[in-house]
């Protein structure tokens, strides 16, 4: 006799059915030192805002992309308390595109709502994204933050759509919202004045189709996409790069003829690697639980970087130490 009894699950069914949308997040916090000192606080706020705003409209899946034990324990606690639906844990950092491949192929829903682990979600974000996805033909990627630049050479599919002048399509230029642009520049470490000066003469192109408005724009830190589109756009090669190849992915989506668009209002906001007083104030107004304290971010350049030639020494040293500390090969 090769077995004892019969598996009680045989001939049984389950009532669970995946939601149309799976909200997916990828996190890499290898330690809580240096650059990563406040990243667990940021992750907690980001996930709380996602859970708070999703309102059970979607399943939630997290890829723990080689994070430290404290972060891993926190993510497992969310799974144990049934606040998220899936947690996938990798013992190593697979890089952004490698993580995308693992995470996106595992998604049970037909629509992926992805974000990095440092994004603040506003109420109504999912409906706003789906309205564009369900209205515009052959939509590939929709972001919720009309700020900055991303893969500007990968919009020929949008340009072709505009040139077809379909009935019900209106196209106008509108000035960018400086407040949103300033927030994005600050959270990504860009000089605010330089960024605002650069966008002065580059208004956003707004497309209204069948009464639904979108912007010719797209970001990497957060987007909604059909699973079959994004998985089709992946290169079959394993690049091994930690943070590159996102532009190549955008270009692939564009070559396939899919539109890269953005909501006209800001439904998601990039936080950065620490909680500012403004972010904490916004979270409090949205009644989102906050785990950490606001940090005073210094905008002025450190005096060491003002020494001529110091950047040529310090940046290579930083990259070398990063490889040592995080065992990157």
C-alpha cells in the first residue's frame, strides 16, 4: 500500500475567484541603514494607502525582492492578518525587470496595477485608470501622476492614434501643474528650480476620447497595464541589470502599438526614501495610518560636493561600497 487514506481535497472546489485587477508592489529594502534608514516607514505608508484606497476592489500581491528580515516579517504579518492576498519572497534581488517578470507572470488577474514601494495612493485611483483603459483603444500603460519625463521617444503609437483623428477625439495642450512637478522633483532628488525651468515650455498634451481625458505621458514608479500586454513586451533575455531596461520595456510596449497614457489628475504621488512633513500631513488628511516620523530633508548640496572634482571620486566610491554592502555582482 503506497498511501494512507485519500486526500480530502480530492473532488472539491474552492469559492475563490481572482479579481479582475491585481494590485502589485515590489520592495527591495536590504537593510535599514544609510539610504534605507527610513524605507520601512515609507513602505508601510505606501501599503497602508494602497489597502485604504483599494477598498477591496482588487487582490494585492507583493514581491519581497531580497529585503532584510525585519521587512520580511512585516510583509508576512500583512499576509497572516489577511490584509494582502499574496507575498512572494525571493532570497536575492532580481533587479527591476527580473522582478517584473516573476511578479507579473504570477498575477492571477487580467489587469496589473503596479507600483514601487514608495508611492502614496489617493482615493479613486483605480476607477480613474480603468476608465482610460476601457475607453481608449489598444491602451498599454496608464500612470496616475502626470509629472516629469519618461521614455519620451516611445510615444509613436500615441502619435499615430492622434493622426487617425477618430470621431470623438480632441487634442489640446495644457500647462503642467507646477505644484505636482515640484513634489516629483523633490522626491526624486532633482533640483526643483532646474526642473520647473525645463518644463516651462513643454506643456502636456491632453487627449479626450469619447468623453474620457488622458495625457500623453507615462511613469515607471506606478502604472496600470493589461497582463497580456506587459508580459508580451518583455525581452526573453535575462539582463541581470538592477535598475536599467525600463526604457527598453516602454519602447517594446510602443512598438507593439499600445498607447502609453496618464490620468489628467494626480492619483498617485512618489514619496522618496523618507517621509516629509508634507507627506505626513497628506496621509493624515486621508486618514491613513502612519508608522514613522517626518524627516527634515536638506535640499542644499553637501559642502563636500561643492569641492571641484569631488563628485568624480565620491560617486564611484559610493557605487563600489553599494556592491560590497549589498553583495551585488
